[in-house]
């Protein structure tokens, strides 16, 4: 199996790419499975990432829900979110819409056609200093339709409201949160 995002060869049955974290397919339960320590979802043997929340299975923390510093956690949305309601607003006011994605997971980064890296949300036009990594972070919707962000790289860091988030650690997003991908600053928003 080949990852459609980065082209890396993947083991059969993998749900997420072991190089970039892109969702590969819908999980299929087998007699041997792995349970995600974060959300409790049962995943097929050999999975590197949870098919429900996208968490790395080897390093998933024992907490049942994604955690964040208290000042970052907001109320859960009252109604389910659809992907088209998610958007980023650049520092110059440009609205960056999330494309439809049945996996409810979007790679945020900088396009690199030479290496066939095409993030779902390409921040190249908003990052003249090239501080956004090619595969910088992933924004996902949890099973409860809560938006979370997971930093993929520690090279130029990801910050939420000025607080650096750890690589691989999901953080809940709320409308109005200021996200820094390197020096590229955007505001997270959800349309009503």
C-alpha cells in the first residue's frame, strides 16, 4: 500500500501513514487488534495511528480524552461540526477554508511539489519566510466532533495562544484560538 500524500510504502492493514500520518483507509477489525489508550478505539494489528482519533498507538497517553492546558479548553460544540464549517483566518484577513475530507483530518503545511507533498491546507502563500514545515500539523475532528490539533514537527513549533504544544499531543481548538505554525499566524474559526 502506498500513502497518497507522501508516497511512502505502508504495511498492509495500516490506517495511517507511518511517515506523515495521513489516513489511508477505514479500519477493518481483525482477530488481533490494538486498543488506543487515548480514546479506547479498537484498531487492526499493525496500525501505527488510531483510526478514530489519529493518535500514535505506540506513544498514546493513558488519558481517555485529549487534554490541553485549562486556558485552552473550551466548551464542546453544541451541534456536530461539518468539515466545511472549519476555517483559518490569515493575519491579512484571508479566509482559508477546509476542503471536504471524509476522514475529518487535514494536514497543515507547506506544499513541496518536488517531493510530492501536498497538504490539505497549504500555508505557502501566508509564509514568506518558509517557517511552516511541509508536514507541520494535523487538525482533526474527534468522534464527538471536537476540533483538535496535533503538531507533527518540532522544527519550528506549533503554538496555540502563545503556548507551544508538544509534538504528537492533541490539543482542543476553540473559535478564536491563535495558531502559530512557525512564524505564520492564523486564527481558528468555525462557521455557525
